């Protein structure tokens, strides 16, 4: 029986939400979905009021970024990389350090994953200056990477995502056997991470890609190695999707995130179950720099030191 192209979706029970932990059955489903498909969606994790509050702030910031000459766009001007402001006023545990999501990532990656990337992807409605366009299908692991799970991306859409507003196209199952040889370029090159056209056509015959509908309040967990690509937002509203990366504790990446000093206690290992690789700065300083960070290839998800020849 052919595998479906749509991802597994888990809707936690009221008791799971109350306990802030999946039961054994739900956790098994999530773990098996990540192993087979490289992606799982968990619904009803974030209150809509919380999403609305952050969305209002980030949409305002998004238009400021889009109008800059040095706009941090991803492949085309209708899609930008955008960081949230990590101060107390805009920090929500349900979004940034959700315990159910950490339960899922730590089951796959091992205890105390490292949180080393906090950013987002914003798709704008089309304009004459930024007509509808798609990102090329690509792999965020644009380097010679391990063949076992080493990093999971946590995506939090601030609104319902669907085809009309640019739900990300995903190629389920492609994380399992992909290598750097599947890509047209390595990290730092113009074709960084792009999957070769011939491989896409072959894969399409085996298991077609999809643009899943992801309900507001859901959180997505996907393997960093999964093939995917941003699609055009054909709606009239900006679509913001946050992106965090949890790395396995053994994985030797050295990226850090900038967070307000007033959130230091909120980010402790004891409270979050994560090793948050943070540089803590004053809120006033953070407000001046959070929209001026590097983007795209400026971030390197590779290890600083590799173990060669072990397999």
C-alpha cells in the first residue's frame, strides 16, 4: 500500500494538555511519524489569543523588513527570514518552550536537546514588486551531515496555514536516505541545499509532495534533513511561521541565540528540559538589534568538529 503524502496529525486529549505531556500511545505515534515521514503535526498546543498577540507584533515588523533595501529575503522578495523579539512582553512558553514539543524532540534526539536557533519565515501577499514565487525544493542540511536524526525544526504558524497563504510544501520520507550528493550546491554557494531536478521527478512518482493544512494552534516538528520549499502566499494577509531548531546534545554546533536577561530563569534546563545556548542581553539593547541579524547562509547548522571514518 503506497504511503500517503499528508503528514500524521496528533490531537492531544484534554488530560494530555492539562498534564503538559503526551501519553505513551501519542508519544509513540509522534516518534514513529518522525522516523518514517520526518515530520509530525501536533494540534491544539497554543491558545489563539497568544498567537494573535505575537502575530500583531511580527506582522508590523515584517513590513518594516520587507521595505528595507537589504531585506532578508529567502530566494525572492515575497518571503523573508524574520526573528521574533525575545523579551518578556513577547515571550510565551506555549510557543517557544512548549513542554509537549520538548518531550517529542528529546525522545528522538536524546535528553536536553540544545536550542540554538530562533527565527521565522514570513510570506507576503503578492505585489507588482514581489510577484508570486516558490522557493526551490531544498534541504536545510546543506552540508555532509549524519545519517541519523541530529536536529529537529520546530515550526509554529501564527495563523492557520493552507495552500492559499503559502503552507510549506513538504516531501515526506526524504530525510531518511538523503545525502549532500542529492544537492546542487554546498553551504555558502548560490545553489546551497537545492535538490537536483532529476531526483525530484523520481521522488514525485514514489511519494508526491504536499502542502498540508495546519490549523492555528498547532506546532510542527520536522527533521532538518527533510526536503521542503516555501510556496507563494496568494491570500491578502501576511503569514508568519516561527522556526526553532533543537539539536541533539552530542551534536557540536556552536550557534547561539540572543535573549533578554529578564528571561534567563524561564530558559533554565530545569524549567524547559532544553539547553538554551543563549547570550543574555539587556532588553533595550535587544530591541535595537533583533531586526538587524544575519540571515540565510549566514547561519551554519553544521558541526564545528566532525568524527570521520566511524562507519
